[in-house]
């Protein structure tokens, strides 16, 4: 018995007759398996370090379809579904390429590579100290130290400075923490006062602010 190709599963009844007796049997003819075809490629992703990234693919073909994701050419253990979510990322993951192979009994299809971009979040201002914190107006100055929560980015971090009373204690408009460094210093100059005065020195960067108080004595 021979069959011809069908597009859907088809049931055929086979009959045999002899001597007035007829026997029948049913034959199901299934379509030939269709190899996988990727209909929606995984898209490149961009995340901040510490976040996870999710890659997805859509494929057609005769079920069941199996999936295997790879990172930089190395298969990822357990990454066997149509989507893959990375663990929390780090800067070392920047530029990694992810590919998925979709397969079934008729063949396989390999996706285009999707690139992962991991950006490092900007640091914040973690502290501001003044040394000394008490000076005689006009005769002494104080050294301010601003510290970041992490290394300054390429090009450095420009920290804005301000004084609540510039006529008594003045600061430069900003101080730059060099790229890769975590702190920088600046000078607070004072003027003579007729009464001891407290001045608030402020630093701002990346939506964070820290303050410290300088006491200027008569």
C-alpha cells in the first residue's frame, strides 16, 4: 500500500471482501513533519548592571519543538524554552551574544545573534566631610571631602557645591572626582564674622545630596 502527501491528518478506511464477507480497517495518514522556521528573531537587550534580561523567539514547524539557548557559543544549561531570562547581569556580560537553536524531528533552525548591553549605573554621593569643622573666620579654611558610592565614570564626576552663606564660607561651584576614583577634595574659604555663624555646605550629583555644617567663629 502506498500513500500520497497530505496537508492534514486524514483517516482512510481500507476494505477487503471475499466470499460475501467484508472486513474493514482504518488508516491514519499524517502530513510529513515540517522543519522549524524562525518567524520572530530574538531582539537585542539593554539593561543596567544587576538587572536580568529576557530573550524570546517565535518559531513554526511540526510539534514538538525543542529549544537550546547559547551564550557566546556555549549552550546554557536548562535554557530549553522559547524564552530565556539571564541571571542578574554584571559589567562582564556587556557585549555577550545569545543564540537559540530550534529543532524537531525534521531538522533545526538557528536564530540570529542577539546582543546584550549592560550599562553601569552612575554612583551617588555617599558622604561629605569637613576638616576642620570649626574655624576662625578670615583666619582659617576647611578642607571638604566628597565621597561617591562607587568609581566615577569615564570623564569623571562633576559634583556641584554650594554654601548657605557664601559671604561667610565660600566654595567653588564644583569639584571633579577623576574617572575611576571615589573621592575628591575642595577648599572652603572663610571671612571674618562679628558673631559665630553656622554655614551649611552642600554637594549634589546624580540626584543625591549630602550636607555638612561648618562653624565659623568670631
